[in-house]
C-alpha cells in the first residue's frame, strides 16, 4: 500500500480489525502451477476429500445447472429439512451457512459486544480468533495439554463476562478427539449465560463409535450450537456448505442479520444429494483408514513422531524447520501445511490422501530429509 493508503487504513478502519492476522488457506494447485511451472501436483494441505465430490452431488448439480439464473431458496428449506432428518432435530433448530466458517462468524456477530469474553483453545481453528478480534471481544486462549483440548482449564477460564466458548472436536490442527466424559464434565460446569459452540467439522471420520453425543445437550435445552460441514467427507469444499443446530432463539437471531441468499442454489441441491450418498462416505472412510495406517507406518520407519488422529489429516514432527521443508516439498509438487504459524516450528500437517498421493508425499519427504 502507498503511504496515503496506509494513512487511510489507520484513520478509517476499526483498530481491532487491524490487529487480525488474516486466514491463510492451503496453497491452491493453480498457484503452484503458475509460480513453479509444475503440472503434476499433489495437494495435501487443506483436508479436502482425495476421492473428490459425491457422485450423487455432482449429478444433482448437472441436472440443476440450467436453473442458476434463479435465486436460491433464501431459507434453504430442503437443505434444512435434510439436516433436521439427519441430526434428529426440529426444523426450527437447524442452521445453514456458506461453510461452517460463516456460521462461526454469524454466531460471533449476534452474540459478541465489545468487552465480552471469548474462550477457545490454542492452537486451534484460527477463525475463532479472527471472529473474536473483529467483534472487539476479549480473547481468552487456553493452551492445549499434550495436543488435546484442556476442557478443565477452559471451564476454569469462564467468567461472568464469557459469552462464547468455541470448541473444535476433533481439534484442528492436532486431530485429537475429546471424549464423552470430558464433554459432560465441561458442560456441567458452564452455565447457560455462555453459548458453547461445538465445531464438529470432522465428525464423520470417527469410525469406532466413540464420538461424544453433543445433541443431547441441545435436546435438554442447553445453549449449545453444533456445527458440521460438507467440505470434508462429502467433498463439496468448493461450494461452501456448513450446517448444524442450535437453540431456536439463536437461529432467529442469525436469520435477522445473515445475507438474504447466503447458501447458493447448487450448494443446497448438492448437499441434499450428498447426504444420501452412503457409498461415497463408505469409500472415503476406507481410503482414509488405509491411508492413515500407511502414513503411521511410514512415519514410524522414518523415526518421525506423529499425533494419532480422528480426522483426515495427521500432525507430524519432521524435526526440522517446517517452513523450509514446506518449500522443498512444494518444489517437488507436494503441497502440505507448515505449522509454524500455530506454534509448531518443526511440524507439518498433512491431509491423508489416496495411496498414490500418500506414497508421493512420503517419497518427497524422504528426499528432503536425506
């Protein structure tokens, strides 16, 4: 920016906004192609589904393509109906958004005023910090304990000023799942003067049935919002579809300020179709479990420590500067995420891919570590 533009920014932009560190997503394949002139690129940086989108969703999009001249249903009725059936919740409790990020943001907008406190773990999903800072709320970041959320410490941090607690379960970027006993204990200590936001973006990747039941708290009338996404297992990251449930008063408040047509027409249609694509979900889970075991073995053989995961990504300690290794892998056509911005200077987060993608990553990693 020019000096004049910097001056305008300082004088006109709210000071709290200028403190925000922008969200930096995983590097797109197209950008690597432009910058490095590569054609064969494996992206394992953004926890996308390596099998692609649900075939049922793609076919539904094809059938609906000619209708894109029409505005979408502003109330997302069919999508909300499908979510209500899937989660066993009344229609009036269903939330939909342009990605779960929008729902995280909208919850902050309707609840947070200057001076209110927001609690979240750190490191965790960076949108919690961005939303809190944008709302000029007081940020209370609670450190992880051995790579997992310390819910007891988070409960200890709650005060009469605490308006929102964001909980990513499993946590991103560590992939660790908090169990039912810890969630029950936490909810038993938090009053309904605080809204608990359970961000369950990787819910479907838990295959052993140990994922905690958080819906029971909503059924009991607690002030809890439970958020999920179509970006991961359903393979619809490019369409931006988030969904979830919350108390009806929160749904009403969000409906008052959200954009009129915030979930686009094709996104709504694709999500409804994807929910019924059991074969795609099954194949995705099988691919993820096989890839997880392959990467675990490869890391162990290389003497690299990793964090066991309940998601479609793994946090691995490469023992060297992760930014440098990221650049070296990039030059070999493999995109991952360096974890230095999250405080893990020697760790990478890698999405679990197909067998071919995983083998390509391990081969490149062995080269740069040699």
